[in-house]
C-alpha cells in the first residue's frame, strides 16, 4: 500500500483519505492560526499581522463562493465554539510561543480538528503548526495545505542557524506530507525546490482595491511610515536611523511584538523593548504601537512613503500591498521584488545600502509628482496581479489539485 493512499484505522474501521478533486461539493476548509481571531473579534487584540489578515480575507472570499469555512484559533474568551460572520470558530490553541506547551497544543488541536471535521486544513507560516497539522491530517485522513510565509522558513542556512537538527528534519518532513504547498514568492518556491526538492505553487498575497476618491493627494500627505512586527528580520532600527537623518520630517512607526517566533530560536528576548526605547528617543518619530486591523489603512493612506526594511522576503509582501492600495510609494532597503521594483517603476530600491536609502528618501520628499507616479504604478500593479479575487482563483485551483 503506497504512502499516497495510506489507509488509517479510525474508530473501528478502515478509512481511506479522500482526494480534494474527488469531492462532489466544494470542500470544507479550516484555517489554523492562533491570532487570526483578531480579525474575527470586535475587541482589539494586539497580536495579528499580515498573515492573519490574509487568512481572514481569503476565508471571506471563499465563503462568498460557496465554501464552508472554519477557523481554529487561540483562546481569547470563554467561547470554545462560536459562529462569527458565518464562520465556525474554535478557540482552543494556547497562546504560548513555539513548542512551549507542545503536548497541550497537540491535544487541543486534535480535539478541534475532530470537532470541525473539515476536508482541508490550511496553515500559513507557523512551522510548529505545520508539524502538528501534517501528522494529524494523516491520522484523520484529511488534506493538508501549507503556505510558506517568509524566506526564513525555507532557507537552508537560516534553518540550520535557528533550529535544532531534530526540529528541522521534522519540519521539512511535515512540509513533504502536505497535499499541496504554496509560497508567497517565486524566490521561496525556488528555495524549496533547490534546498529540499519540494514542489510548490506560487500564490502571492491579495487585497481589495479602494476607490480612487479615497486616495489622499500626495501633496497633502503628512509623514514617512513603517509598520510591521518588531523582530530582527524586519530591521526596524533602519527606519529609526533614517528618521534621525531627516529631523524636519515626521516619521510614524507602528508595530506589535511577535507572539510566536518562527522557530525554536529567533531574535533576542529584549529586542522589541530595545527597539521601542530607541524609537521613543527620536524627537521627530512617533511610535504608535499596535494599530487595530480596521484602522491601519488610515496610516498607509496618509503616508508620503512606506519604508520597506525587511530582509525576510524577496517578493511583494502584505505591507507593500497595503501601501499600494492607496497609491503610497515604496522605498525598499533590501527587497527588489524579484527585480520588478526597478523594471516596472514600482518604487525606489536601495540595494541594501543605508546611504542609498537616505538618498532615495530625500529624492522622494522633494517631489510630490514622483510620489504620485510611483504610488499609482504600484496601485496598478496590485490591481493586475494581486487582487483578492485573482488570488482566490489560484487557491481554488490549488485545492482542486490535491
């Protein structure tokens, strides 16, 4: 009996796992994410970021297309199961980081997956959840889809640096167990194939596009903006250093801490504290901390430019698309979006040079016309390649291939 059609003995009978493509109706899809609850709750939860927002938006779009959608999340209130916006929501996952409390996490996840009884379980970017879900889907005869969230999760050298040998081997084995694997960038797809011989489908992030009359004229914009988790691979200190170079210009910085480290070891325990303290010491920089998901767009909308400092992605990420929704131009320190930022005039690229970042910022500040040109180019690129409807089409195709 081959691995692809393993029969699993469950509850006294032999159960043969179905393939997604053989299902008569549209499959029931369940997203496993500790902090996606921030987008399902009316209460502000200072934990969620772009990955959680994407899972929420994708779930909404799939539900509108006739899919049953569920979420397994962290425990944020007393309701173990509830119906929110038409989704079945199971609050069961402990909020501890990484592998902390692993036995309890395994048991709670198993209980929720059994209760949910979805056809497909989807995990985005959390390696420990990947490990748990892959093995539980195998046990329960369910399909598992895993999406890589950043380069660090597939880069050979970073995996060796940030994880133990056993954890690393278990993680890669779990990716191999997935029915389908998705990546946010073509670079991640290449890394998976080159380093681990795993095939994947490139499916980037997707967003809706607000109407043109919601765009603030570039000559009326107020500040240079940065948003993201306060973790080392996002390089927030580069933004702080940049603010020091332009004392007459207002800078605004938003960002919650990282709840779950990507691996067993990543970043200094006090990195967030040190970074926030440094930001608060710069007179022209306002650190605003966590901004609720339904309010963050106001900061992108009024920004002169969004500064992209992360070195963890090689293509276009959530915050870049958030900026482009409102024609806010990008200045990137490390990322050239697979060469598109220059060839398509989507922003200004600094090639990893802080001095070039300073020059690019000065150039953009001097011309509202250039701000508008680059911002609208980015917005047009988003419409063409990253609309939510387009990305959901890709996921429907992926689900049908499993």
